[in-house]
C-alpha cells in the first residue's frame, strides 16, 4: 500500500428494482471537501494515464464495468516513494479509492463493457494544478499489457 492512499468499501442497497450505490458524503470520516465531480468513461482496453495532482485529493469509484487503477508514489520524503500499487475495482469490488496529491495515477478499463468511473476531487479542475505523463513513459516503471500468470 502506498502511504496515504485509502481504499474504503462502499455500500450498495440492492432490491428487485435495481440498486443505490453510495460513494461519498460530508459526514464520512475520510471526507475532506467538495470541489467537483465528473465521470470518466472508457472502452475495454483503453488506458487513461498518467495524472499527477499537485494539491487536489481525488476520490474514485467505478460505478459500471471494471478497471485496474495504478498508482505510483512520486512524493519526495514519502516512506513509499517509488512504490507501485494496483487496485482492481468495479462491479465486483465496489469501493472508493482516495488518492492524495503527488501520486501518479491512471487506469485501464477491462472486461466487456464501458467503464464509468466517478471522480470526486477536493478542488474544481484546474489544468495548471495537474501534471500529465504519457501512459507508456519510462519515468514510471509500469507495463499496461495484460499479464498472464
């Protein structure tokens, strides 16, 4: 686990009509503040990476499909600097992943349908606040290809 990353199981209330999927509320102990929410949608096999927020904490939950979220700690002075973490989440592992600033993150959609990931940030989007790296950069030691075994 990367220092400061939190994975919080989320509640779903299911009945014959469908379900309610909880994500984040102001009374949750891990709630920081609300800045903006948006939904990132990706077709199976698509990679959306790397994003590095300088000041914003990001809260991600996959509400449809399945995704592999990859995190890489770039923070100077962090006890987990240089560590990678993978989180597989979505319909079969419904949880919230809270990512503090300074951690490179990106995801790959997998399965057989579009992924819809809710992204609730602690600040409104500001392109000057976020750094971007190519998904296949050599600066982050990660290979997005399917792993067998």
